[in-house]
C-alpha cells in the first residue's frame, strides 16, 4: 500500500525548490515552477481530475471525485513545495533502517555532523523505524515534501481502493510558504471546499489550530556623521540609535527565552553605518490584544526617541503577516473533532498544542476555508539535522485516508 511513498519522497527532496525572500515574482524561484509541473504530471498520471497549475499563484490543484451517492462536504489537503533558507542544492538523503533508538547517527563521512541522542533526544521515539536523514551538507526538505508525498500517496490509495468511501477531495501544492507569502494569492473559489488541512506539522500526532499573530517591522535610523575628533554635540550615530532602540524592548521576550503561549520580539537583521542603520524584527503572539500591544510598544519607542531630535531620526515600517487561525476554527470545532477521531481510530494519540509559527492555513482560514494543520513527520526542520521517519509518513498518509472516510460516513 505504501510501496511508492519512500521512492516518491526521495525523488521530491532531491529536487531543489528553495524559496527566495528577495524575489518579486510568484513563485519566488523558477525551480518551484518546474517542480509544480512535475507534480501536475504525476497527479494526471495517478488519475485525478481537473489537474491544473495556476501560473498566477503557483499552486497545483487537482480533484479526486466523490465515490458516494449521498451529499458529502468537499474537503482539501494542502502542502507546500518550497524549502527553507538553508542550502538545498544536491540533497543526498541517507536511509537508516531499523534504527535502534539509542545510537548517534553520523551524517557526513568526516564525522563533523552527527545526529546525537544528547542534542536530539526525540531520536529515542524511533526505535525500530526507518529514518531518512541528510548527509550534513543540506537540509532534507521533509518540510514539506513529506506532506506532498503523503497527500499524493493517500490519493493513490483511495484511487486503488474504491471500497473506501469518500466525498470530493481537492489537493493543492503551493509555493513560498517558508517566506510567508505562499498563500497570499490562494484561489479559494477555485479550491471550493468546506474545510481543509495542511499536512505541514512535525512529529506523529500533532494537530494544530492555534498559530501566532504575526507582524514584521523594518526600522531605519538616520544619523549625522562628522569627524569623530570634532563630534561632540554634533554627531548622531545611527548604529547607537539602533542599539538604544533594541535596549528598550523586554530583554526576556525573545525566541530563545520563550515557549508555549509566550510571545516575542525577534531581531532578524541589523546592518548599517554611522550615517544610516537598519533593523528588521518579527513580532509574534498568540493573543491578539498582546500582539497589538507589542506593535504599539515599537511605535511608542519610536515616538519617544524622535522627540529628542529636531527631525525624525527613526522611521518604522510595520505590517501584519498573518493571524491566529484559532479565531476562525473555534467557530466550528467539528474540523478538529474529525481529525482527532481519525487519529484515535488509527491508534495515534493526538497532540494538540499551539504552533509557535504559522502555516498557509493561517491565511487560508481567514480567506474562508478553515484549515488546521496535521503532522507530516519531520523533525529538526530547516537545517542539516533534519530527519523523518518512514513510518511517521505512513501514519500521516493513513490519517488523510481516514479523514476522507469519516467525512463520507
């Protein structure tokens, strides 16, 4: 039943699809366009209907027609094609069969990079399983090519087993999730389902419907540069202004000191000179009021510092990126109930925790299609220590099939 899952996944991860935050095109890279065409051909070969690639938003969309006579709501499954901001050229996945759950796993031949049970204690959860790792030089790309492979394999299973009842199912594979713009142009009318799931979570059991509220702030500091020997009462050092700004933010409200429902300010970039400096922050909080308060704090600091000068020295450009999809999904929790039931029937214990991040579902939910997130199996995503269990991917595939069956029933 899963014979094509691993070969499919290995084929996908060897295809470079890294997104580019500096690009102004959609998708942000042509490698994603090429991959989309490959997926389109595969969907057609499997036998799905109405397979099409939307060149305006980069999504590949396909339909599995219902095989039941009664009226059943159409549902969707979504995964993203791009990989994160880490080397993704010449991915060489390694297969560790029947992992013992205790040994360290060398990635490269020189032994420079090692998956250790000390640094990555979750390895103990995979005793007896088949792990797919990197060779230490790239990420793996299980985020989110495991999701694509799982959705594709689930559709293959449903097509091969018409005795499994299901309503109409839509699948979509999209670009640029990792740079936060993938779902901006998602075509809700074309997808036309009552609800959907992104297959973009981590370890087995994850079921997520709470995400951060998210914003970005790009701040420019304008200084006045004169010779340091005669600078007294004249020089305004833009770099020092930036440091002073940073020091007025709560020191402990940063990613490395927060977890659970705790929000943060994250300084992503800092560059410049005495004359001009730039800082870039992302702002995150699950609670909408606290989120708004965080944004207000930045503008308060800006205003206070600017009052010290005879002209504006600090300019803040701030914009919202996505919102907590809980506000939408909690209006009808049956979407979560059916996913929980599917997992329980498969012997999987649901892990319902807030996402300390966002998914395409964060935006799609506010566009009109409630879209929580389900595990895809990956661990240590976005870097060289990424790995995924084949058995975890099989379970994710089972969850897709079971959800389709339960909705039809």
